[in-house]
C-alpha cells in the first residue's frame, strides 16, 4: 500500500514516548549477597562470542565485515505504517507495526537495504568489542546506527548516553546438530525511542535462517534441538538496566581493546561521533592472562550486574566493572579490591572450608570460578548456584580455563581447577 514520506523527526513525534516493552523482571530476583552475588554474570543467551571467518551469507559474522560507512542512521526518511511506526521499504517488505511502534518483521527495522541478499544498509556500522559476552557458543554480528549529525555523549567515559533513535542490532547464529554452516537464530534490536526509553526485542529467524525473521516476545527454549535459549523480552531489563543508558557491549573499555574491530573507540573519535574523546589510556592492566581475565569479568559480570550504577549485584559490594579511572594497575581495579582474597558471604562452596570471591592459588575455594563453572541441573547443580542465574545453559570452558590460570598465576604447585 502507499505510505506518505516523512522526515525522521516527524516519525518520532508520531511514535511518541512509548514505554519500552521490556519490563523489569523483578521476579527473577537480585544477584545480591543474599542470593547469587558472588559469581560471574554473563548476558544470558548472548552479547558476544568470538567467531570463525565463515558464517551467514552476509559475510559479516561477529563483526568482521568491512567497517566502512559514515556512521549515520538509516535514510533520514522512511515510510509510516498506519500504526504510526517507522518502516524501511528498501528491504522490499511490507511489515506490520507492534504496540510500541516497532516493525513486526526484521526486514523493516532498517538493518538491511536488500532483504533477499541480506545486504546491510549503508550507515549501519559493524563492530566487535575486544571483550566478549558469552552466549552459549553462539556466533554474533553487530551493527549500530546513529541518527545523522548526532554524537554519543561521552562526557563521562564510564556512562555513555546515546542519541534518541540510536539503533543497535545483534545477530546470533549457531552451528546446529546436523552440522554445516552457522544458521541465523535471532537478531536483537535495541531502539532508543526517547530519553532513557529503549525498546528492546528480538526477531526469531525461520528454520533456514534466511526466509523470514519475526518479532518474538515470549522467548524459546531448546532451540533447534540445542540447549540454546532465546530469552523473553521481559528478561532483557535485568541486564540492560545495570547501565545508566541501557547499552552493554558498546562501551569504552571493550571498544578500546586491541582486539576490537569495526567501529572501535579510535574510529568513533576519528569520525567525530563522540562528544569527548578519552584523555588517557583505556588499556586493561596486567600481563596477557590478567588482561584477558579482567576483560572477561568486566564484560560478563561487571558491565551489567556487578557495578555501582544500579546493576542487580550492586548491593553485594563485589564489583567487577573496569572504570576508566581505575586502570592504572591491577590492584586499583574494583575486581581486585572487592574480590581478591575477600571472603564470600553467604554463598559457600560445598566442602571448600572457607569460600572466597577469588582466592589466590586456590581455584576450588573461589566462588566466582565455581559459580560460572556450573549450570543448573547439570551434575546435580541446584538452582541458585550458577552464574548468571538464568538463560545460559553451557559453560564457557575456554574462559574458565583462563580464569583458573589467573587465580593460580605465580603460585607454585597451585591447586587444580
């Protein structure tokens, strides 16, 4: 059907300041000392796992696509559906509009300029953080689009504020039990509809990972014969509300890592997309093992939960987010000052004697390791032990080995893991 063309600003007026569809999942409980505070916390179901060069047909698996583009948003004009939400007809689709003004099909969110070929629209810049959120082995691609002429407010390097109408997409793919190339499973959308108001949702791909991707609000477990879980939209706030403006992986430390690609911190500065460039180094301190561990704990535990900006585990006092002012040494990081050789309360590891958050040279009595190394229902693990407490069902073995190496570093005849 024919739709009038309107400038993006008029679209935002039409959409209005609707409430974000994700509501805080308070019934999931807090990761506090009285519950699950002394453990690692990842983004359940994913924000980020390293990937091979092969993958879905768009060629950009896990952010390895060319970082070209001008960092603008989608085209500054778009069609308007009768429901009042913006749709992007260049993808060749005709989509309905949901209650929050969101397109009901991924094809109309502005990610692709051509749906048939899965060509990503110009201006949607790929990025890969240098530190990765575990996603049960899922492979990811990520893109961000800022509205034309806008910048991210980085006046506080630890708490970025994004322009209204920023959109961030994350595509999750899995190698399924029958083998073959990774198959697209879901693509998540974060859309800032107004100041402090993000709409967060996911689009579930058809079985072939090609034909369609429609909005899924209620989640799905045991996806395609695996243990992978697509979380419901009502769980998303548990993690995202741990940041003042609700964005996790697109942040200063992870984008400053030498391993970051695409739209990195250096690219943000060179493209004039931040209000305040960093004034000092944002490098994670320590040797290679320490950097990898602190970065992993930062992204999987600190960014969302174990921080002092409202994360669910903020009241535990066990903080693992790497703040810009604390990077001068390992010993000045919150991870070290609140965790190293600090006793865990009230959680206790069975048969461990005294339990610590991290215990030097003693992996078996380190709660952060123990809880991240367990999953509910596996080998008799009871509910309330694993970290994060829900959605993830697979242990991140490679990074657990690195964490164990860090705990045992410089220890003669250290205990095993």
